[in-house]
């Protein structure tokens, strides 16, 4: 029976070198160099094979045989059908993970990638060379030294629920998700609530790395000349003792940006599998999801010390005041104050003396309470149902300083007082 052998060019060249070696036309060291082998012992083994079995001995014995590690065809078909039905749109790595966790099917993610490409379930993306080159920045040394913070607007619930924003804080030293929360937007109230929850869990970080969104930085051209202009968030950070670092490009805070991309892929599908369609359910789901995620992807910091500052009792009492929306207003002549199209009438009895045209600080707390602050004391007031009628003088002794309207008589000693006697003498002449 004739057997057809397929031999490669490399194997044919080795056979020719082995024949020259047998004929003693080459030394073993010269043969080793021609075959590009590491040791003479390999040369001797090839020489022996060529002498005993001829050119057929140069072909590997496993060629043409089925590999012992080949996956069962039934298992492959089952895995592909599950990916089609249960995990559409999943990337190969994530799909391999879910197949193992939920169905007990263990397939290497690279093998699954090839299978999915062949079936048209996954399209490989071409790598594009970045035009801009950004310098790599080393991680911070300690946990709590810097938090990268960002808000990600995305269809987190796909077509099942409303579009929401994921507020995310990632530790720079460990890559750990320290806190995450779904909210309607990236506004002041949502961000304030996020960081109050963060302080309660971890303490106060040394610095926060964020972008130039209007919640965090005033981007008006006049802000360049007037550096005293601050957003509500900048004010709170200064009062609490957090250093804010503004990134000029998304790549500068790449850790949180890449984390958002990962979550936009994986978390969306996890929420789909869990059939979650509301922010309340999603925030509850994050409590279990984040620890598992951190266990797999977080790294150990270079230094073991946790640099989060403890929230002391004195500061904890002031946090509701600090994390409130604060505006300044002037007291009107009738001792009313206008704020957000509402009028507030000050009471007659106050903890401190109040004058007309005094500048007060209006604090709108996160629970909706409105407080009027003057000299670090809260004033008593009543909300008016409508705009009050204009009045000039109101006799409220407890609120205003009494200024008697008395004109001094002609014989008053102030009128007789002479500032410059010489000028007075000249005037008399």
C-alpha cells in the first residue's frame, strides 16, 4: 500500500543535512548551526532517525492525527448555541466567563473567539495606531491618595428603562472601584449625594482627578481673570480639604475612562441577565457586583498605608451645611428675601441683629430644607404665599437699628465748631 507523505521545506533541508552528516561531509557542530538547533544531541537524534527511517522519519508522528486536546464537537455546538440565544453581543472573554459560571462549560476565551469569528458571532476589530502620543503616568503609591471620578451617560438598561448616568470613583493606586451609583444626571445634587456616601464608606481622599464638566469647574472666559470664581463642588472640596485636579484630556484620567468602557460592555449585559430595569434595583445590584469585580481586576498598592482621612464628629455635623447649594442674597427694606422665585419673610425675633441690605447666605440642603445664614446663625422666617407689597419703613425693632431723624438746631455746638481759625477770620473781614 502506497502512503502519501506531505513534507515541509524545513524537514527536507534537515534530511539533506543529515545525509551529509552520515557521509561525514559535515561535523556535528556545523550541522547544528545549519539546522539552527541549540545542542549537538538534537543533531545526533535527527541523524539516527534519517539513517533508520529515511526521509519519512523527518515527519512528526502526530501529523494527520486528531489532537488529544480537541474539544468535543457536541460541546462546541452547545456553547455556540448558548452564545447565540443567551449571550448575544457578548465579547469572547466575557462570554467564556459566563459559559463557565452559568452553564459549567469551560472553553478558553481565545478558542471561543475563533469559533465565534467562524460563526459570524464576533467581528475582530483592527487596531488603530494612535496619532497622539501620551506619556505614561505611574500609579499613586497609596490607597486613598487619588480618586479618579467621572460620570458616564449611557443606555445602561438598554430599551428596558430610562437613560441614566453612572457616577464612578476609581482608586488610582489599586484600580479598585471605590464607589459607584446610578443617578439621573451628573448635576450638583447627584454628585453631592455620591461623595457623602463615599465619605461614610471610606473617609476623605487626599485628591480627586476629574474633568472640566460644568459641575466641577467654571469654564466661562471671565474665570481666567477672576480666579475667585468657584463652583459649588470646588467650594465643598476646599472646605472639606480635598485637592481637585482637573484633567485637560480624557486620556489623563484614563483609568476611570477605561473602567467606564468595560462597564458599558459587561455591566449592561449583567443587568440584562438579571432583568433589572430601574436605577433603584441597579444600585442594589452594584453592592454585590463591585466586590466581585474588584476581586478579579484590582491590584495591590505599592505602599500598604491607607491615606483616607477620618471624618471627625465636628466635621460630620457640618457636612449637611457644607454639601448644600449656597447662594448669597440681600435683605430687602421690608425684611424679605427672594430665592428661586419664592419670598421669605424674616420673623421679628432673631438670634442676631439683622439690618436692611445685609448680605445673607441661602443654603438649600439635600433634603430640600431652605436655611438663611447670617453670621453663622440661622434666621427665623416664614415662606410667603405671594410677592409682598412694597414698603419702605417697617418698625421692627428686633430686626433694625433705630436711626432718629433729628436735625441739629442753629445754636448747636457742632455748628459753632471752627476747623480753621484763620479762614474764619478772613471770612469775618
